[in-house]
């Protein structure tokens, strides 16, 4: 994933990060352009599941995307003729 500066659109470099929850990161970034100098914090969140884990952690809850849910349900339900 490439992060760019919201001001000059140059590349932003990750300085440090922390993970306060299994599905959430706080990332401190800094613009690589010395003429710009912007620095800030971005949030990265695991928003939806498109394919379920084969080794799920029972404490992690990431909602299943609607299209994926339909596909999974179709695979589970028996076909009717």
C-alpha cells in the first residue's frame, strides 16, 4: 500500500505504528518531501471480510461483505430442483 502526502502528493513514510485492537492500526507518517514537511497520523482498519479465515480467532469480529455472504450461503444451501 502506497501512502501519499495529502498536501504535496509525494510519498509518505511510516515512522511508527501501534495496534490498539486486532482490527485497527494507528500509523504515524511523515512526508518524504523535505520542502513540504507534513507529518500526521493515519488509521488503518480491517473493514470487511471477503473470504473467511481457515484459522479464525474467536475474539476477532470483522463483518462479512454482503456479496461474499450471499456466495457463502449459496454454497451451504442444498440445491432445489
